[in-house]
């Protein structure tokens, strides 16, 4: 009975592929995203988040013990671009700290090298990022 179900599922109609976007639409979206307003305070917040991954001691002893290496300057650039895209996708013409926080885990997760102690205790990059977001003040 189970084998029949799997074969029937595999032989069902394949949905049509979505219509490709014209290249100019993609370029126009990129221009719009890069033109979104970014307040100095939000930009500083991004910089402070990334700097906190490189020098976590001022934000707590536990956080400092979890991080071996933090994000590079490219992490700040990625955080900026992804925050802008998040705001644009939500129909706003400005970037807010909420946009930064919404993309922080996806941007930083693979850029952090956790300490042996953190890994041995089952600490995940997402937990570290959550602590960073709680510890670094918004503007």
C-alpha cells in the first residue's frame, strides 16, 4: 500500500515553473533597496552589533566566553544590505532596528566561530546572536 502511494505521488502533475523576472526588474529593485533611508542611529546599531561579536567582553562575561572570533567588516555590509531588503520587502522606505534584528541571525550565524566551551555546552550561534541582540542597545 505504501509503495503505491509513493509511486502515485511521484507521477502526479508537476506544477508549472514561475515566470522569470526580467533582468531590469531585478536591477530596479536593487536600486530601490539601496536608496532606502538609513538613519545614522540604525547604521551605528549595525556596526555595534558586529563589533560586539569581535569584542564581546563589554556585553557580558558569558558572551565573551562563547565567542572565539566574530564577524568581519563584510558582516556589517551584509547586515546593511539584508536589513534594507527586509524593509523594502515589507513596503517601507526606511530601515528600522526591527529590520536589523529580523535578519541578524541569518547574516551572522555562519560568521561566528564559537569557543570550545560554548560548543561543548551545546550553545548555538542563534543563542549567541540572541544574547547580542539583547545586550547591544538600539541607538
